[in-house]
């Protein structure tokens, strides 16, 4: 009886902690999985060719149907990533990233069958510069450290005093010349 209770405690603690158990206990026969991959589509042909590596920083949303998000993942460049133990039904996988220009579809809707391992790939290339001058490109990228802030404050204060003095001199000269 004590051995049986100890075994139940080990199984429950493994489930709570997330320790892998036997494959049959983790993957029921009537579930499927969806594996996703974001790749650098260098030749922009919409398919993954040899030498086209995985992309980091692509957001992936797994949705039931097209509107209920059940899982999110951000790629780290070591794909593929799989969403296991999914019930058989309609799913939508959506890819997005502000860093890349898509060369394939960004959304895939499909029906997952029991035991089916589905795979969806997203191809993209890095976005190019828009031609705008950035501080880094123009060399104006000055770190705002404390001495820089104090220097800028002093410069602005001197300019403000010079402006007020100039206005004062103009007003004074207008009144002095009128009296004579």
C-alpha cells in the first residue's frame, strides 16, 4: 500500500513540475501536433531551400478556428517549434514580425486530424532601410549621460539669457530714443 501511495505521489509531482513521463502518458493517440518554422527565404521563392536558415524574433500565434488564441511563441532561430497534444479540430497558425517582409502566406487555416503531425512554414526576408536618415547613420547618436545632460542644460540656459537680454536691449533702445 505504501509503495502504491509513493508511486501516485511521484506521478502527481511529476505532472505538477512538468517532468517528462512515458510517451504514452503524454501523447494521447487521438491528438495531433503542429510544428512551425520561420526561415530566411533568401531567393524569395516562397519555399525553404538548402542553406536557408531559421529566423529569430517572429511571433507565432496558434488559434482555434480563426479567433481564439490558445498559444503564442516567438522564434529563437532554432526551429522547428511544435505545439503538441492538440485536439482534432480546425486551427489557424499566424506569423508576424516587424523586422521581416513575408515571402509566403502569413496565416494558415487547416483541420488537424487525430494523430496527425502538421507542419507550417513561414518565409521572409529582412526589411531594407526606407532611406530615412537615422541618428546612427548621420553620426548624431550621442549617449545622454549625466555630463551631457548638464552641458546641454547650461547651453540652453545661456541661449535663453542671451535671447532675453537682446529683447531687453531692443525695448530699452526704443524708449531711450523716444525721450530724446
